[in-house]
C-alpha cells in the first residue's frame, strides 16, 4: 500500500484513515480498499481506540469514487477475476462500515460520489463541509449506483432516491443534510478543531454538536411533489412521459440529463430503487454484486468509460440506444442469483 494513497494510523483516541490521492480526487485504488479493510479490522480490536475518523488531504474532494478507469482497464485486459476482487472488497468495506462496532466519523468536504459515498454515507456519523457535492453518477458511464445505494437511496422520501439514481444529478450541502445523507454540517475550517476534540476522547455526538452550523435550506425538497409524481412512474417510459408533460425548468433539466445516460443503466437503477426498500443492507450489497458481475461483461460500461474518462468526447454509443429497446427480461437477468455470491461475514444482515 502506497503512503501516497492512504494513511492509516492511531492518533490519540482515534484510529485515523487519511485519503491521500488528490490528483485523482482520491479515487479508490485496490491498495486503498484493501488497506482500509486492514485498518478498520485492526482499529476495531484496539481497546484504546474510541472512534475511527476518515478524512481527506484534498480540499476538492473527500472521494470521487472507485478508480473506475482502472476497473474498466482490467475488464478490457480480460482480468475479470481481479476486477471482481476489487469490487468485492469495496462492497465488503461498505458492510464493515455500516455495522462498525465503534463510532465511525467521515469528515466530508468537496466531491463525494460513487465509491466515496460507500465509505462516507454508510458510516454512522457523516459530517459535511460547505463545498460538499454528492452524486451517484454511474448511469452516465454505463455502470449503476452501487456501494449500498440500493439501500440508502431507496429509503429517501418522495422518490428523491429514484431521481438521484436515475439521473446521476449532483446535489449540494442543503440537500445532503436535509435528506439525511449527512448528520451535520461543520464548516471545513472547523474540521481540524472537530478532529482535535475526537483525538482527545470527547464523545462523538458532543464534539460534532460543538462545531456544527446550520446548513442552508434544501432546494431539492422544494420540488418534492414534482419528483414524487414524475419518478413514481413504474417504468422509464412513464418517467420520461411525466417529465415531458411538465414545463417546469426542474423537470426539463432532469429530462435533458436522462437523455445522455445509458438506457440499460437507468433501467437497472430504477429496478434497484423499486426493490431496495424491502432489502436489508447485506441483501442490497449482494444484489449489487450480482449486477456488477454481469455489467462488467457487457458493452455500456466500457463505452461509457471510453466516452467520459478516456476519449472524453462525451458521445457514448449506448447499446441499446433507446429505453424502448431495453426489455424487462434483460434487466431481470442482472438481478438473478449466481454461482459466486458476495460473502459478508461482519455485522448484521
């Protein structure tokens, strides 16, 4: 594990994990996810550690997600076993974090997307700074919202989770706190003060409360009725039709965004949001692993990475190109049980 990517150390009463890959916005490498797993297990066993703090050295990002470009390269090279090993460890970390036996505090400012949400939103204490930008943008690269989002997005009110999953839109501070994706807002300039309180052993909730500020109002919730109506449709065609029948700029912006997304990925995301509320967290992760195992053998993921991250022409050739050509049977196959299921041993179901 490179020290230039992640630091894991004990400071005072805290086990501290520092994400330190700023040139790629702390995109999670294989070394980072395996190093984090080892550190979390070690911190859990150390009786002198009262809580775990995860932080970033970058002002621009907490974590922009998995190193998805590398994940795609592994698939192109035919190294699917290595590709899936990375995803397994990433998902196992999400489960480890969700049921961590000690207070887990994520200090989040700047970009938190995809796999970054996995190591942030799934923790017990999510503290966000004023520059936080949250998204699950995977539908834009032919992937799907994973790392437990089938669980935490599907439980948001007024179909807002479906809106976030299917569009991949970015939301800011007021929305993140109002939706419960974060527990509290602490100005980024006070992160060090909060950290020092935790290092000295102050109770986590008291320390956060001492440094917290009131966030701005949520802009997203102002459109909750429109979101509930449009994104409550039973299928993508219904969502598109509802948005097309609405003149509101918010609806037209969502529609324009969805027209750039992978039809297959959007259909997968919608099905996840429909199934998710009935699933426990572990069940959601197992479902996501099944989807991942199939999607990395398909077309749109590699085409999306090419268009957005490699060639950067932002002109993906999705297959199929239209939501009308995505069948229920094809989507259902992504969710079917498989020979190799995700193994989760820590915590509750």
